[in-house]
C-alpha cells in the first residue's frame, strides 16, 4: 500500500491508517473519510490488487452515499490486500487480525464488501464488538443474502423509466460481474419482466438474445462455476460484454471498468451503476454526450448501506427493504429532475445534493464546538 495519496479536499479524509501484522502477514488500509453526520459505515474489501487510492475513492463514495441517503453516518472504507479465494482458515485469520488492528477506531463500522460477507462480519463482531451486515442468526440483516443492493438497483430503474425511452417489462439487461449484487439485480429485474441477455464474470461471459435462465445461472455460479460454462448461450470473453446490444448495462464488479478508451462500445440506453466508482468522470461525460443516462453509483446502489444503517438502529429486514426502495426512488428522482432542469450530469447533481448535507453537518459541528469553548 505505497500509493501516493492525492485525494484531499474540504470533506476529508479524516484518517488514513496503513496496517501490517507480521504474524499473519496482513497488509491492509483503512480510510475514514468524513464523520460529520455520524460514525462511518463502509465495507471491508478483500482483493490482491486493491490500492490505497482505490480505498480512498471508495471511502469518499461512501460519504456521499450515506449523505445522499439521509443516513446519520459518515463514509469510510477498508481494504485487505489478499486473494479472497484463499483458504477459509487463512481468510478468517486475516480478517480477525484486521479487526483487532482497528479496535480503537470506534468511528468506523465495518460491513461486507467485495471479497467478504456476513460470515466475515461475524468474525469482526466477535473480535471488536461492532460490525454491520451480520448473519441473521446473530441478529443481523444479511445484506448479500437478501440482495438489498440489487433490489435498490431495480428500484432505481423503475424511476429511470420516466427519464429514458425504456421499460423494465421486456427491457434487455447486461450485467458485468455476477457476484452478490449482479445476481440479485438479475433476479429482481427478471421477476419484474426484464430479459437478462448477457452476464459476465472474471472467467468469461455468456450471451443469449432471447434471455438467459437467471435462476439456473445463479445456482450454477454459486456452485463455483463460471457463467460461460452453463451452456445457455454464446460463450464470450468477459470484455465482450461491452459490445452487447441491450437497454441497460449494469457494472457490478470493480472500479473504472468504463473508461474513455472503451465507453464508445456501449450500446445501452442506461448505465445502472451497481459497483462503486465503476466509470471514470471522462467516460460518464462521453456517455452523456451520446444521450446515455447514467444512474450514479452512490444513489442507485445505496441499498446495502441503507440496510446496514437500519440494522445498526435495531430495525427489521422489512423496515430495511421498505427504506431502500423509498430512499433510492426519491433521491434518484430528485437528482434526475435537477439534472434535467439545470443541464447537469446526474453525478454532478447528486454530488451537489450530498455535499450540501455533509458541509451543513460540518458547519453545525464547528458551531457547537465554538459554543463549548471557555470564554477568556
């Protein structure tokens, strides 16, 4: 984690902590970006190529996401530099060592992210007494099990129907990344009448213009198989998903998969961002110039963190899913209306809304602190 840190502005970050544990060979980083609205919530990412810059950008995305969703939480993110497909014993040792290392950083609440899950959060909770996205048997609302992020994406696309020539019923969907977010997005959208025509994972892609069998594909993928091997369509390289003719293209994997060098290949009308920071700013501008509607990540994929916040507040799964739909639909509609009225990119309109709430909270905290200073 030796990247030069270049991401500092009026919002943060507040803390950047690099971690190394010689006993387990743990290498990790924690970025607490901003806590003006409350303790930061952010996932624990595990990937062998994750960087400090990526973690910092993701932490900022969480600040904006939590603020836009109206949650009393700030933003943070942590990353463990390791292969998430390592043995179960080694993974548990690394995650427990990471948890012990952040025990004193009480303004950060870890949650599941790419490469970690509810079981991992149970290990964290066991070590330090705080985590979100816990297994149901421990009183949590299991975010990946119920698919709150995928559910939120489906809700976002219901709103997008009023801002683009698109209808979910019969709409053709391509999903890049078929982990928890991609699988549940496919499930919810297909239940609403959409047709999933292409899916990719790190080992390849499958395309069927008539639609893939979503239920069969999810079962096949969860058994450890590559999506391209089920035999339900044409096998392709993962990168070929960019060229698929579809109405909605959902990036649900790593950051920066859409860039200025490849975005011209997109044939969709809508990009529904299931992953965090899946497109560069230049790519989003180029898409807008072509009339492609981009649903910003920190608005459209906020289902997971909304669910986590409800869990921390003692709410139920039903409370969480109701809040996910209500908040994402209201926030996205507001963003897209401002975008149209003021001729702004959706991300610019969304960032403007989220930043205002964070800056107002920061000003309020400063005013309260000034009031508490002793007079001289």
